[in-house]
């Protein structure tokens, strides 16, 4: 938009920038207080109110204009920018004076020489200020810019319909917060590149880091981390900004990059005598648990991880360990094993990863061997306290061929296979399964196609593609979708079929190793699959699948033997084929096939 309107000088004559206003000038001139709250739309006052409402409530903005008893003050155009004299923001301790420059009125800061409010900004400047809505862009006569940001506490409320919202609400009524501030606003000089803000004090650096963190700009947070490093005690102003990073007024942020950012902040403040607003052990456990999802810009170096792990709880016997604080055996084991692995790599002089060339050399009988270390497994919780997806039973490993054949004689399934599930189909399937009054013949169960539907999802022979990313199909999420659908099945009895599904849910990568379900029937018009051959249908693809799965899982769990080696090679070939298909799918998207198949799989492959 245009520069915010303003005015000044004697009645009917705008004041020039060189004419510095004094207190006597305002005392001698009769001024009128303007009502910005009820300014008519598209009027000069409305434009002024829109600009100033970025940083302050209009009830605390005092705009004064030269009084003219002949003007029709009830008209929208009664006050023009030529009549405006000063704008005062008492709570922010700011005052702006309207001055005429090149036939245009600008609002110059009385507190900061040669700085005036401007709305002229490039795309890079707009992107830089996107997460700072409560700011004013100031410029001087040399086009050098600064950003004025009021120091209100920014709150990011939790919005259930928008889980990753970055909308901020400013709490201007927090008296305690305001009482701890040395200045009610911060000034950030803008780099000549118009993409970086300079920080002049530790408090301003912490506040900018807080805004970037609440705006989920994790890459910017990592860039700013070094500016908030300190080994001295923080002031009350600085400490309250730091504590606000995990304030209950803000929606919790469990993003993997958010955990990495909190650890980066902890690292630069380790030597400062302060209480961090989070538990380093819990943050490190969360970081390690989702390490593969942390972006490259936010990853910690091995040296940084080791430094933080020295402060983490790595033993359940540690006095600091407390279940009430959220410490778990799994998190403690992750920290301990990570520390052991990093120490072994450091002792061997290796970096983060063992190189591919070394691995290839090892396979050929040469090369330097990777460092070895001992890891500990956390103690498993009692079965009665575990969730359904972990309630695994080893029936698939204990079942005998005779028992399988007996089950096949009575096994009949109804199943209709889908080529793929897209977002509309996935949503339709979930809505159908959530129906409370579904007929018994249409309920999601193993006999009505639940087993084969989930098995095809776990093995990715029926891929799930929720949408496009950058014009290409997103990676298949079939295993995650199958784990979600598994909760609709009744798996109380320890059967062979439920054991196979629970094994796949507990170890999703197993699906890429097991054989796909292939319909080898001569007549494919019927949706019924039998476990034994019939005169009408001599082929039994269901029995072939179950015999193959059970035989391969038995061989993979057995001791080393030629049969086991052959099975493992077959599993490896299947995994390569699945990954190859997934990469090929990544090269398509946005074409006719993706559009025409958007609702595929709505019926769900079961229940006919």
C-alpha cells in the first residue's frame, strides 16, 4: 500500500523535515484528537489506523491534527494528511511527527532521527516480515531500513483444524511481561541484501528467535542460535522470552525440527546459570526417535550430540530419572546407545556415517572395519499395558504345516482388489468403517476381506497415494494406512492370520520382503477365495500365499542354512523391486491417470 498518511506544520502548510518541532510549537497551536477507531473506510484516517494497528491497539494511539473551526468535522474528508501533526503511542513510548517531503507527507520518528514509516517493500522484505505481523518498516533518507517490533508476548493458540498453524495473537494485557521490559519495542537494522535482520542486544535476539520458532521457520531459528549464546545470567527480560518458548499459551510443537532447535538453543546456553524451559533428556530422546525426519539444516553434529548427551539421563538408576517427568526406559536407552555409538565412532576417527566405499570394500574382503559397540535394549512393558499394535503373538512362527492345512479347509474369504487408494478413496473407506450400523456381511473382518486388504497394503502391492508434492506423487503411505485400519479388526484370538498382520504392523519394513498376493485363478469374476481347490476353480492363490508366507518366516527365523540363505535372497530381491517401483512412481504426477484415479478404492476391497 501507499505510505501512511500524515501532515504537519502550521494550518494549511505542511512542516518540512528540517523544521524540528518543539514543545512550544504544540503548546501554542490548538490541536484536535482524531477518532481512528470509527474512521470511514477508504478515508485518510482509516489508512492511518490500519498502519498503526499493527503495533498497538487503537485505544492507545493518539493522533492529533490542527484544529480548524470552519471544517465540517463530521465529513469523512474533513481531516486530510496536511492537517495531521503528531501521532503518539504512550505505551510504546513512541511519537511520530508528520512532515512534508517531495509533496508527500511522511510520519517521522521523534525518538529515532531520520527514520520514517514506509510501506514500500520488495518481495524479499515481505517474506522476511511475514512471521512478524506486529512490526513497522522504517527507512531513512539513504534508503537504509530498520524494523520496529513491539515487544508484546506472542501467543500461538492451538487450532484443531489447523494443527500446524503459525497465526499469532498478541497479549497486550500482560502487566508482568511489560514490567520486565527495558524497552517496549526492539529495533532491527535490515541487511543491505534485504533478507536478514541484525540483532543489537541479547533480548532482541531472543525475541526474534521466539518469533521465528513460533512461525515454524526452523532453518531461521538455527541461523539465529549463535546470536543468543551466553554464559552469564540472563536478565528478567531475557529470561521471560526464553521461558516463553515452551509457554502453555502456545500450542505444543512436536515437529522433529522443533526438537532439534530446542537442543541447539540448549547447547549455546549450557554454561549459563539458568533453568531451561524443557528437559534436555526428553528432547534428545524425541530427537533421536525421529532422527531420520530431521531436515539437514537442523541436524546436530556428532560433537554437539555428545556434548548434550553428557547432560542427559543415560541410566535408569540416575537420580534425575522420574516417570512423573516423562522419562521412559526407551528414551533413556536411545540416549545411552547413541552416546555409545558416537564415542565408538569418535575413537575410530569416523564421522557421522560410515562411508559406502568402506562397506563395499568390506564385502570384497578388504577395507577398514567400522567401529563396534554394545547397545542395550529397554525392558519391555507388561503385555497388559501395551497398545494393540504391540500386542504381538508368535503364532506365525509356531504354527505347523498340518495346522495350516486344517485351517485352509475351512477358510473362505470375500475380497475385491483395488489397484491403488488415493486421498478420496482413503477418506471414503474410513467413513465407511466408522459407520455404527453397518450390516454384519459388510463389516470389516478377516472373512470379509480384511486380511487380504491389509496384507496388500502392508506389502505395498496396493499403494496409497494421498496427493501430489511439487507435481509428483507423494511416497506411498500404505503401511501407515494399514496400521490405522488394523484397529477396526477384532484380533483377540491368537490365529495365524492375525499373527501375520500384527507382525507386519509391528515391523512395517517386513512388508517389502514378503511375497505379494497374486490372483492366479482361471475365473476371476467371483470375489470369493477358498483355501482348497474346487472342481470349478483348481487354483488356490490364498493357500499359496499363506503357505509361502509361513514357510519364509519360519526359514528367516531359523538358524543358518542353505534354505535360509535362499529365502533371504528372495526377500532382498522383492525389497529392491518395491523400492524401484516407488522411485518410478515419483516421476509421475499431475497427469490424466492421477486425476482419473483420484477416487480409487472407495469401496475398500472387501464385502462385495
